[in-house]
């Protein structure tokens, strides 16, 4: 590119404001052939610069028709003055659009999960004094679970699963342990789905299923479970409503 043309191009290859102004000036004077070949070829191949030129030319046409009453308030100015005004307007519109899009970013799934996830309390040990043999492993697991030792708790819950694969409480606490450990989220979802057959755990499972799908970055499926809770009289209704709004 000739040295004297660098004034009209910025580093990313597009036209500078001066380059755009020059092109619009010649276009309106029907003297495009007098422009340097580099500028003509660039505008023909660059949709961004071409669009900017057309928008500025449109603004200038409105100015001439009196929609922008500039010439009535001042003496005739050079065409480039109007081009500068038009370019500034376009820049402001672009900045506003960027700020609007930036503020509408999707929420961070990890932050939402951390904000709402807490392990469900042990309701088995406190409610049952007479425990059958099937629940011995479950109780041992809950002992570790209540102390926050999810690794050891998970081993016991999975031991119950091998003998009683449909035992809802073991499946439920297995799912929560997996979520707490951030491991095999797909399996935690399967565990909650099995446990949800138990009506006493249905709402709890819906809540943790929603969190599991948020963890998997699948908001639509999470919204299905949250909507279900929002339409119920569940104790999760308020939290589900708040979380659903954050996902929108």
C-alpha cells in the first residue's frame, strides 16, 4: 500500500473515519473514479465499510431534506463536518448496543449451582429408631454424610444400591453425594429420577435435578423442574421461583 494511503486505513485493514469521509464525499460528487484504487477495491470487498458508508450517506440525505435542521442554524460547512457527526452517532449506537448485549450475558452455571446447592439433611436416622437390615448400610453412609465425608458416604450408598437398586432413600442420598463431590453428574440425575418415584421425595428430587442440569449447563431441562416446583405448594417454591428468574 502506498505510504500516502495509510492515513485512510486503520491497522485491522478497515477505512479510518477520514477514509470513509473521502469515499462518501466522492460518492456524492459522482467522482468515485478519482479515488485511489486501494480504497475502491477495499470498499467493494468489505461489507462493514460499505455498510458504514451507506448509513452515513443516508444520514446526510436526511440532513439535506431538512430532517436534521443543521444548515438553518449555521453557515454552510464542509461535507466532512456532517460526516464526522454521522460517524459519532453510529459510534454511540454501537457502544450502546455492545453494553446492552454485555449486560444480558447468560448467568454462570457454576456460580448459580454454588449459590443454591446445600446437601439435604439426614432425615432417616432422626426419624427411624427401628431399622431393618436393609438400612444398616444406609445408616452407616448417613453417619459419614452428616459429618461431610461424602467420599465414604458414597461407598455405603452404592453398596446398598448393589443389593437394593430401587431403594429410593439410598438413591436420593447417593445423588446428593455425587453432586457434592462434583463427579458423575449424569449418574446423580439417574439416582434422583429413580428416587422421585417415592412421593415423599418428589419435590426434593425435582430441586436437585434442576441443580444437576444447571451443573451440566442445560438450563432448559433445569427450567422444566423449576417450573414444576413454582406451580406447587412445595417448600422449594420460593427458591425455585428466584432461580428460574435468574436463568431467564
